[in-house]
């Protein structure tokens, strides 16, 4: 699939959908971390032989974790299908490839911002953000 380049208007028009995808991805990540922590606790308790083997609960947790991984991959693929790059799930950073003055750049949006108002070079990252004039 050829790389998509966005105009500022196209990126801002797609932003509501990407915001919704990001929120879902953040919730899945939180659920995954909670379930993983619960699974690790189960394993420690079983290893210490403080309770009898409850393989049904363990299996259920493992299945829930696997399902969350599948869900997360699906949401990440939705970003990819639209040509958008997820840079940091927790911070809510997403980039939209674009061209400015013949140079490839990334239109940069951070969760909490109403619209895309910054960009950075391909290798500058978030720290190199510049305001769009």
C-alpha cells in the first residue's frame, strides 16, 4: 500500500475518528494491564501453593488477555489503514504524514488538543514540534 500524505484539512477531518480509536485503544491497554497483573498474582499464589489449582480461572484470564491483544491489534490496524501513525498510546500522540515545502513531515496531534496545530520532521519526534503557521 502506498504511503498516504495528508493535507492539514484532511488530517483534521479524520481526527474525530482517530480520537475515538485512540480512546478505545487506551481502554484496551488499561484492561490488558489490569488482567495481566491479576494473572501474575494468580501465578504467584499458585507457586506459593497457598491455594489449590484453579485452572479454570487461570484459563479464563489467559483467554481474556489474548482477546484484548487481538482487539488492540485491530485498532492499530485501523490507524494503519487510514495512513495514521500511533506514536504513544498513553500520551495520546498520533502523526499524519504530510509534505511541507517539498519535505516529508508529520502533522502531530496530542490528546487534549482540539485540532492539529503542530508538525515535526521525520526524525525530530515530539520534542521537535513546531507550530503550524
